[in-house]
C-alpha cells in the first residue's frame, strides 16, 4: 500500500538517574562518594532507506518510544546509555513539528540521518557534586526527561520530471517505454492509484527520474476523482511533462483538457505552474489526432509540443533528449525556504563518526564530541602552528566536509565547547 502521510508522537528516552553511594571498604568506616551518572536516553532518529518508497510501515504506529538510560550505580559505575531508535523512511521524507509547523528534517540525500527527538541526559551521581566544602554530598541528580513531540511525516517523492494529465491519456504507457518501470496500463480511468518512479537513461551517461502520477480531473483540487493528494509528489520536480490525449476519442477536447489540468495544478500550488512545462501530444497514431493537434497548436503557442505515439514508442526519444537538456539548464531549487525550518537541527551520521553537528541557527553550528573537545583543550591558540594543526585535524576527522554538506557557508560561526570561529570553505 502506498502511504504518503502519517502523524506520530515521538517519545525520546529519559536519561537514567544519577546514583547516590559511598565507598565501603574494609577497615575504612566511611569512604568518599561513589555514585555514578545515569546513561543518556535513546534519541529518535530518522534515516533514509533507499529501498523504501512508502510510509506504510509507520501507518499503525501512533507513537514511537525510546528506552530510558540505565541508572548510575555505586563504585562510580555510570549507567549504560540506551540504544537509539532508528526509524527508516524513504528518500524525500519531510518531517514537520505539528505544534510549530516548522520543518525538522527534509531527507533528500541517501545518507541523511537526523535526530528528531533528543534523548534525555543522564543525571549526575553524587561523586560529581563533591567539593572541598562538601566532600560527601548526600544527593544525586535525576535523569533529564526525553524530548516529546508530535510530528507529521510526509513523503514528497524525489523526481526530476512529473508526468501529469487526465486519466487514460497514456502516462503509464510513457513511463513503461522510457524506463524500466512496469506500471499497470489499462483502458479504464484511474488505473494508476499511486505514483510510479522510473529512471530514464538519456545516453551520454546522463539519467533522470520520472514520476508517473495518477490521473487528474476537473475539481481534483476539491477532491474529485483521486483528488490532488498525489500532486505533492510533483512539488520537487523540476519539469512538468503534460500528457494530452490528442485523439480526443473519449469525446474530450485536448485544449480543454490542457486548460483544466493547468488550473488544477495552480489551485494546488501556484509554484507548480512556474515550473517549465512540455506538452506530450499522445496517441498520434489515432484518427483525428492530426487535426486536433492543428487546432491545439493554434491556441497553445508558448510551450514545446512533442508528437508521440507512446504505444508504438514513436517520438519518445525526442522527448527524453529534450527533457535531459532542460534538466541540464534548470537549477535545483530547494523545496522549502530556510525560514520554514526549525533553527535547531541535530545531525547524526551513518558511519559512526566521533562527533555530532547541531545547527544552532541559520548561520551557527555547534560541533561536539570527545575527541574534538580534547583536542581543543590541548591546543594553544596563541601559536600559529598549533592552530594549523587544529584545523588540519578538523579536516581529517571529516568535520569540514560534513559542515559543507549540511550547508555551512563562508562566514558562518562554528562553536566547539566555548570557542567560536568562522567557517571557511577551502
Ligand atoms: N492508440 C493509442 N493508445 C494508447 C497510446 N498510449 C496509451 N494508449 C492506451 O491508452 C490507455 C490508457 O493508457 P495508460 O498508460 O494506462 O494511461 P494513464 O494516463 O496512465 O491512465 P491512468 O493511470 O488511469 O491515469 C491504454 O489502453 C493504453 O494502451 C497511444 O500512443 N496510442
Ligand atoms: Mg496510469
């Protein structure tokens, strides 16, 4: 089943409690404090799994809960941290906080992995509170509660070209001829009930992804037919391929179809009509098609029209090469503006990397991790040589690359512990 929207409540794990204990040793009446810290609660992480193409696995989950960190113990034993929960989702998944309506993550790269609910910190044990004035503190800290949030999870498929049009105009036939995708094709309306993706080989080692969408009819934006719910899947496409049945054999008028579909696209989201469009005039093998096309061309002058007989694979080569050329020249625009994102995003990385990066605000990033923090403490920032060594190390650890990948630009602020410096992209 194809599911492209679910709402779920996330409960990250609570931190384990710190322990209050004192050392007991033979012949020593009362030792010092020895309570260990609690472990961190489980993060709830969303990660891309390229093998998935629907959110169906999440459909029956009202909530996802992370385990609690273990409590600290005596003898300064720290509690174990809980194992993170990793939720696998398809490429193109967008996660929005339902309270703030801000986007927490837009997972558009196959390595993407984002912490959506943060596990609670473990509480400190009484050892941590020992001071000169109070060498034997009789208290410990409780674990921090894990983050709780309600999110909407949406799939917006990642495709370069979207095939749109009335039912039965031949959209699925086209994708079946230009890619390896084998959707159901039939003479009745609404054969396609959910989007199909296909990879098109455009030669010269170029390729692009096409989405074949369920048919639209007049009033789709008001819920007629299958409605407009699948149109979210062309929001990311860069080119719209508008398929029209030129034979008009079902008693339809190709020009009217063209106008109706464009109006439905506009009513769904005006931005879609701003995307470049080509018209695929299909079923040119049928009677009437030539004549209808002549009329159509008189009325529609501002868009490229390709004459095609999908069933015979006639004319599709030209369409593919034009689409490839267009994609070469059209810039990729991010789907959402920066302001729509939550300012604070925590990234985790697929390969266990010894650091974490948090996007603290639009131009500010925080890097944490034992190794990097140790290095920072040991670096004397008064010597040039030490600074060079420090920055080389940052690069070697892959921190530079990760920051660039996440979108850091020259002049952004990078914070490690309490030191801030400017990011420079070399
Ligand atoms: N004569 C002719 N028939 C075609 C051509 N292309 C598709 N058809 C037929 O048109 C009918 C509908 O084709 P589909 O590819 O299923 O159409 P669709 O646009 O995907 O339809 P929905 O999924 O219902 O929206 C099928 O019977 C196809 O065989 C063509 O170039 N010429
Ligand atoms: Mg179809």
